[in-house]
C-alpha cells in the first residue's frame, strides 16, 4: 500500500524525522506545520548531532556547529564544561524544512484548525486550506490536543527572556535557585537568552504586563547572570511563557494514526535535550507506520511496540531528571525541589544485574523496515529485551547457557570476548 498518503502535523525534529523515513520507504508524505511564534535557542549535545545524522537531517545538523563554553552552578558547586553546542531554533526549523523539500516531501505552511476522521483524515487550516490523507502522524509537540489517560508530572512553568547585546564569545550556563533553576545563553551575534523554570502552583508571579520587570529583578539577584551577560541583562526584556510539565500521552498509536515527539511524551527540560527526546521517539515511527499500512494483521504488535517504547523512554528521561534534581541537596526541603526529587518513582535509573532474572521471551522487534516478533533477552535493566549484540543474536546463547552448555560451544571464537563482557554485565559468572 505504498500509494497511501500520510499526513504529518508538525515539522519539528520528530515530525521531520518521521516524514523523511517514510519518504525513503516510498510513501507520499505531506507535512502541515505553522512556524514557531517566538525566537529561541537550545543547547544540544553530541548525541543530538548523532541523532540528526542518523535521521538524515543534514541541513539541520549543519545548524548545530557553534560550540559554547558551559558553566554549571549546582548544589553549591561551580563547574566549567565544554559539552554544548548552541542552536538557533528559527534557523534550525528552516533547515528541517529544507531537508524535507530536498527529499520530496510536500510542505504546507499553516495553522491547523480542525482534524476530523471520516473515510479518510481531513485536516482544515485557519486560512481555509484543507488536506486529506490515509494515515495521520501527530507531531505538533506540546500544542497537540491532549490525549486521554495521560500522566503528568509536577506542574512546571518556564519564562524565556530574550534581548540583544554586543557580539561576543558564545557561552551558556545553568544555575539552581531556591524556587527553581535558570538556563542562559549568549550567541556570537549578541543575542541573549535567559530562561527560569518554576513550580507553576507555587510560583508567586505578577500579571503578564509585569513579567518583564519580575524577570529582570530575578536576573539582578544572580552573580552568574552578571558574569555571563553585560549590563543589558539587568533591564526588562521580551518574555515568552510556556509549560515545561512532563506529560506522557495515554495512547500513542492506533490503526491509522501515531503520536511522536513531544505530542507523545514531553519531559522536564532538566531531563535532557528536547531535540534528542523527540528524535528518540520518532526514529522507530516509519517502521511502525509501514507495518500498520502493509501488514494490518500485525497492527496490535506494531501499536504495542510503539507504545511500550514511548513509555520506557518517558520513564527513563523522567528518572534522569529526578536524579539531577536530587543532586541539589542544599535545597532539598524547598517545595520546588521536594516535588521533583521523588517523581516519577523511587526506581533507580539502572537496575542491578541479576542473572537469575534474565529470561528469553518473544517481543516485537524491527526487521527490514517492519515490526515483527522475535525471541529477545529480557533483563532487569532492559525490560523490553535485547535482540542482537553487534549482530550476534543473544536468545540462543542465553538459552544454551541456562541449559548448561559452555559459552565456547555457543559463540564463535572471535565473538566470545564481546559476549562474555555482556554476560558479565548481566550478572553471569
């Protein structure tokens, strides 16, 4: 059914990665997206660059080439790191569209007014345009309509401030505060960004008109702001308020629709880079959609594959954020920190190895661009299972070891050292 027309709502990293992967499979893909309504900059890590490269988003990758010295003031410690590249989101968003056009993806610019399911999906835009498709990918980020059964973390609000200063050396910084934390960055052309993240329920904020003065006063109280920026940082600036609450959609897949990126799982910004999270949830989407369209008899398997991986990604990032919050011991009793140092649960990010808990069972896997079923090895730290280790299928090896066979009889000599290391990490002796 390669003639199916697929509609992707949203041209951010998740929507672009999904659309590009589908186009490579031969599908007709139309991306409908409005432009970002505010200027922003993001700090990205090496893993984001690798994710963009893996997704084939070359133009977007080229925008993330400005290394910045990064300072961290957290829990009374002061560190200086060189592990962040600054990315102008407006230029990055344009580059994503350039990548899609080059791949032959149809782009429609506009704000979605209504999405309806009749015989096909019908999408209406504010300007009167309409487009129909056989499959719908919801990739509008946090702006996507809310899903039923969603899980929400502590209600969190971020206030992004931006102003123009003199050109200088790019740099970024992050600091913990009594009632939240702040991230800041300066680009080479003098554009400056400062964002404070607060508890939405506990923050005593003034009205919208007074927010610039409120934020300016908060910056005046920070020695790190004075160090990173010039005197312009002490004056009121343009403010954009947005939610940073961690949200997991209750259902992320259906027979003819899929949620990806922040529309499926949006995590606290302290948990890691948002672009990496979006890519992580979207790279599997083309194979899931390909399965739903070409092999409807595997629909339940494909939906389960997508849903469980979204949920596991969400919990993993949420626990990463929780552990970062826990590092701020000096403010552990403050309401902002107390609400976040125990959420989403008390389970450690990584489970201790336990060979007795290792088992082999069938699970959905990706094979040749489709979701199929295979025997995988489920461990305490990998509840969804591990299929291959650098091309070596693990299930037959584990079954053999559990039956009493020697490793040398189960694995080729040149692979034994690699497999033995992995087994040792699972608690095998």
